[in-house]
C-alpha cells in the first residue's frame, strides 16, 4: 500500500471519527510517537520540514485544541509540545487505523513475509543513509 494511500486512509478514518478539521499535513506533527514534550525544532527536523512550516502546523493544531505549546523549563527561549485530551483521542484513532492496516497487510502477505517486511522497514528507518540530490 503506497505511502499516500496510507495517509489518505488515516485521515479519512480520523475525519469519520469526528476529527473533521484534521488534514494530511497534520500527520507531520502527529506521526509516531507524537510530540510527547519535544521541541518544535526537533519535530521539524524529524519530519523533514522547516521550523517555520512546523510552527505553522503547530499553530493550527493548537488553535483546533489538539495540542499546547508550553514554556521549556530547560530553555525559556523554547517551547515544548504536549497533546491535549482531544489530541490524545486523535492519536489513539490514528493508532487504531495503523494497527488495522498492519493486520490487513499481514493477512494479505502472510505472517512470515509480513514479519520480514516489517523488520526490513525498521532497519531502513534506522539507517543514516540519505538520498542525495545529484
């Protein structure tokens, strides 16, 4: 299942669960494991977007009641991002969608090939190899 199809399904299921203001761009913030008290600059780096783009998304999600940006006790110039109760409910909905997709893939591919695919994807995610523009 292509990356875009997975994102489309996650967003569609979140919208169907009542999170009608949630759009695909917001997945950059709510991707696993979620903000969890991290700094916006760290979230931006992980998502591969600029700090300005991340702060724009954070502002939208904060305005919609999904998260809060609180002062960083270790660095008063920075903020830490925490999910609200509504944000946690959305995170659980996203996780349920991902779990359903994983189970469907395992059924379609079979347990052993699915386990191998999952292990290879985890290894790929852990590599430091970067695609370079020529």
